C-alpha cells in the first residue's frame, strides 16, 4: 500500500511539474530542468560556513586503503573539479532554505532526525563512507567501508547495506546533477561479498536525464578493480523545490 501511495504521489507531482513547464528538454545540461545551476545546488548542499558535524571525515576506524584513496581524491579537488561532499546527520541540513511541495511534507514532533546511513554513531561500526562528486561530468565516487554492525554472512557485509549505500550515493548524485530527490527504481546484481572492514569503491554515472527522470548506473568493486561486488542501475524523479522566504532583508 505504501508503494502504491508513493507511486500516485510521484505521478501527481510529475504531472503538475509538466503543466508548469511542458517544454522540458532531455539531455545533460549545466543548468537543470528547473533552472538551478549545478554550482548553485552544490553551494547549497555544501555550505562553507557551518557548525554542523561532517561525518565524512577520516577517523581512527578507516583502513589504509580508505585513507589513501581519500587523500588521492582530496588532491583531485584542487585541480580536477572534484568536490568532496560533507555528510551531515540529516538531509534536512543539506537543503536548508528549501522546502518540498506541501503534499510531501511529513508532520512530526521528533527532533533527532538521522539519515539511515548515519544512524550508527559509533565510529567504524556501521557505515563509514565519503562521496566525491564531479559537477561537469555528472558522476560520483563513494568510498565505503562497512563495519561489523552491517554483517550478513559471518565476516561479510549484508547485501542490504550495500544496496542502501548505492541508493544513498545515487540520491546525492541525482540531486546535485539535476534536482533528483526520490528513488523510482533500484536494480542490483550482486557478484561477490564484501569483507567487513574492507573498502568498496562505488563509481556512479548519470547516463541521461529525460522526462524529468535521472537514469544512473553504479559499479561497486575493490580498489584494484579485480573484484566486482555488485552492479546496479537507478531511476530518480526530479521535483521542483520551493524556496523558503528569506529570513534576512
């Protein structure tokens, strides 16, 4: 029932968006279908001045492969337009100043919102990861180290933890590449098990943006690319976000 309800909401929002702008063109453009440039999306998503804790920073649990590849990508941020994405405890903190269409706002009095992949607070026990995004090429790389709380088969990460990590990286890429917000479909083919505490490298590509949908692919593999853990594809829905009124005049 929940799935059916979401599909109806997605179709409704999609239909309303088409009514507002019936001439959306497919293809990859620096400006998204709703007119927000990739640079402005990244700037909102990665605030320069913030007191929020960034969970995508090295800690004592990171293994040598994770640390060294992290440093390699940090160097690429200086010369090759890669951007390290901060990871706050909730997506609400990434899109401050924006609000969803009224029909998609959930009312709740709970305050400690946490994104699923940041719900385990102990360092090294759950999801250790960092995502790097390349704006002009519309692609991302996620460095993922699963901890023992994500175990499935003894000594190996649960397949569901990898699926969640793929979905999370897809979602961040979809938002920054074209204001994609919600997963419409996610298809995964598992190839090999990931040992707990080891590094998996997720390479994500935006294949196309068409009919207000983003089509993406992902391959998760070992650092040396000799072992493929899984391959997946995902489709995300673009939604027009509404700007909150400015608090400062």
